């Protein structure tokens, strides 16, 4: 055996830091949180993601004993906000409420702006809001069946509006086209509002948007919702059939929302946040507020949320590649 060499001063310091690291992380976790928590949203204030974030943030404020402050940082399909969270200290004080773009943007933008599985730690899924198909009442389409018949009899003849290339409603319709064997013509807009305005005005017959955006126009009679793309019927559109029950069993394409942190956030902090999130989602107040915007609370483990992100990434990647979809 060779003689045992003494440690250098640098080696001793390095070993000491390694041994002390778990102790520091444990102390940090035990005292968490000691100051307000920032909740990033990659979309403007007032939208569906913002409403969900503010509802959850308010519900977490009491149990955490600190304010949970929502910060809106829109841009680049939410990539700006996602990157800011990834680059933040992994201490539990910068979190994010993200939606489907988290899974889609890794394929939509090239080179990939981030790797969600590597760069972020899922805390838990919050809920889902269905994408809906809505028509101008004068369009001649009073049902999904009529729309499908028209689209199959003359491919590309039916135009549909969405909030933009690569948006969740756009990708949802791409998935529906593949399931139904249809060829529609996509007309992207910069946001759901302009898309809805042109369909109400008769420039296009059909729009795909989230349920929250369609609700007031369905109530006023300016739009008719003919299908929801969620697995189950929407509580705010109880009489509107799903795609699945309209002849395409198993089809589902919802907008989902979840809570995440930077990847290296200590596990005790992730566990604490997950526990408090589950309690919040079980409360009647949170359930009622999300139901009011068409949402369905979907509690589950952090691992369940991680699997959803992975499966959605794979599904969107196929749709983006086959449709040659690029961002606006």
C-alpha cells in the first residue's frame, strides 16, 4: 500500500464545505420562509394564468406566514419568465406558475431555450381549464359534427383563429386534426382577444381559445361554443360535449397550470410547498375561484406533475414537427 499523503489546506476546506452543506441547507429549510415569496407569471395581468397564480398565491400566504407576491413578466411565449426563474437562487423565494408553454417551447423554439426536466423542480399541478371551439352563430356550424363534415368534404376550406402560432389552443387543434383526419386552415392572431373579435365580426367562422376567454361571449350570444377539448365536460359549459364523447374516445387537450421552483431548491422546501399547495387546492375558496374561470382543481404529487410535463413535451414535439409550426 502506498503511504497515505496528508490533506492539503484546500482539500481540508473543500471537505469541510461538503460536510457543512447539508447542515446549511437543513437550517435554511427549517426557517423557510423568512421573507416574501415571489411568484412569477409569464403572461400579462388579468389573463387566466395570472388569475390562477393570484388565487394560489393568496391561499399560500397564510400558511407560509409570508406574502406571496405575483410578478408578471410576459414575453417570448413565457420564456423570459421561465428563464428568470431558472436563473434565480434555488432557495424557495422565486417560484413560478407555468402553463403548457413550458412543455411546448422546448420544441417550438430552436435551439431549445431551456430543459424543463433539468432546470426546474415541479412542486405540483394546480388545475386545468379546457380549450374550447367556438363559432360565430351565423357560421352555419351548430355542432362539431357539422364542422367535421364540412372540413372533410373540402380540406382547408374551414379557417380557424387562435391566439398565435404555437399557442396552447393552436396545438390543441393540431392534435384534434390528427385525431379526426381533418385539414383546417390556421389563422394566427396576437392574442385571444383579437382572434375572438374577428370571429364575432364574421371574418372567420371558428376560434380556439381557453374557456375563460370564450365565456362572456357565449353568455352574450356572440359566440356559440360547440366543443370542449378537456377529458370531461366543463362546469361553465355543462351542455357542450367534449371531443372525446363526440366520436374520439380518449382525446384530451386542456390548458394546465402548475407550480415550479429552480431545480436545485432543497427538497424539504419543495416538500413544504407541495404540502401547502395540496391544502390550498382542497379549500372551497380556491376551488370556487378556479371554477368561476372554468378551471378544475387537479391535486397530485410532484412526480405526477413531472410525468405530465414529460408526456406533454413528447406530444407537442410530434405536433410541432409534423405541422412545421414556428413561433410568431
